[in-house]
C-alpha cells in the first residue's frame, strides 16, 4: 500500500488511472475474524458515480465503493513471473490460435472472426488482438451478424491477468449484456524438463494423424471432418514448411480394449510446443501415463527445435493443475469466452452485473 512520509496510508489513484493495474485497500463491514480491510489487485476498469470496478487476474470483477477506500496505488503492469519462459500475451494468443485453427476466418480490423461448425468455442469465437477499425458497438453488431449468417452463437475470446490483456474489453462486453460462459488458463513452462521425464519404456506411439484408436479415447464424441481439420491445425499429415507441426500420441490399451489407455496432442510452432487432449483411461490413472505421453511428445518437439511449452487448463480441473504444476508449468493468463446476448436488440449499454465463470471445455 502507498504510505506517506508521515506513516499514513494514502489513496494515490484517480479516475484518470482507469486501464492501469492498481492495488487498493478498502474497509469491509463484516470481515472474518474481525478483519476490517480487504486488498484488491487488478486492472481498474471504471470509476463512475463513486464506485470503482477492478478486474482481477482471474477475470473476477470486484466493486469497491469510493467511500470505503483506505489506500491505493498504481502498480507495475504485470507481476514478476514465478517461473517459465518469458512471453507476451499477444505472442501466446497467436501461437495458441495457430495450433487450433478454424475452417473459416475473416478479419474485422485487427480482430479475427473464426468458425468451425461449432466445434469448440476456441475455433468459433472472435480473437480481438487490437482495434476492429469500427466503434465498439458497430463492431459487435458486425460480429453478431457474421456468426448468425453461419447459424452460430457469437462468442468473444478475451484474456485477463497479463500485460496488454483485455480487462477493459471484458468490462465493456458485460455492460452490453454479453455473458461469460467459460474461464480457463494458459500455462507455460520449459520443454526440456518435461522431455527428461520419459524413460523410453512407456510404449507411447506417435503419429501425424488422429486415427480411429486415438479418436476412441478423445472425450469429444462424434468427431466430424470439420473437427479433424481443427485437430490437424488445418493441415493434417506432414506439415507444410512454415506451418505448425502436429503430433498425436497413443498408449495402446490392453488386448481387446475399445480405446487406448492414454492419448495426447502436441503442436510445434517455432519455439513453442502446445499440449492438448491429454486423456487417460479412468481405470489406468495414477500410473504415470499422462506424464509419459507428454514426455514423448516433448522429446519430438525438442527435435523439431522447440524450447518452451504451453497448455490450456480449465480452472476447475484440479487433477490436471496438480500434474502441470509438478511438470514445471505455471499460469500465464486467464482467458474467457463471452457469449452475445440473445435476440436482435441493439448493442447499447445494459445495467452492469457480476457474471460468474461457467463450466465446460474451451
């Protein structure tokens, strides 16, 4: 907290600091164990009518009454990273998008509108990395029309918690009635330590294509040709020079088993290796199969020149989070999928509300 030379706490932020990362302390009426104060760190997204709204790293929006402020200051735009490779949000967002490509896309200024017949929100949402070239309301109207023409709901993928993420855009979407349905996190880590965990005796098979056995373990049933194109990052089989390189890992099940014991997917793109679809037969968990799959994929990614790794994990998947932490990964930022309000009403402002994160795969 900001302390004056006289030893008093001071509020050193104003409405002019909207858009900056701040740390504030405020009074609470009924705190646990008699606590009188609470601290909030995040991006100041608005300061209107005596109320501050701050978006935390997780995307949670906190309402703080101006009259309750005890201290406040602007803090560095991004906290010091605990571990993992250095990377900007934009770099990771673009790498992640290249590794999970839609079958159709169109530019709206610096926004990318993506569609893949509804297969996953990531491939059927707007990636807003910059200025759409239109006033926000006009841009959102164009987005809704584009998805409506394809028989799809309009989704916006945004991020919070890192430098140059989109806390202000999240706040504007919520004002207009867009509902946050899913929150997940993107984690990063060094690649070599993951590869070092492999012992070469796990029986992991690698392939350029997702065959029938791999798909039998994949949690999304009824995979279509569109889904196969997304899984293959737009170019199944051997990669085109300059394009991401995709690998599928399989640990065969027992003789006669309907599906493999474990699977995984890795996309190698420059220095980055992205892991996804790491799934294990519930009856074979705690045998180290997920680690074996990731280690085998990491070895191949190192051979192709990658040095850093990323993956995405839902906020409520505690088992996966424990595994990835043990493998040396750490959260970089949170990302969210906002769904447009139903109907054809104009994109004007709606009353502000607190929208909880939804469940489901991103």
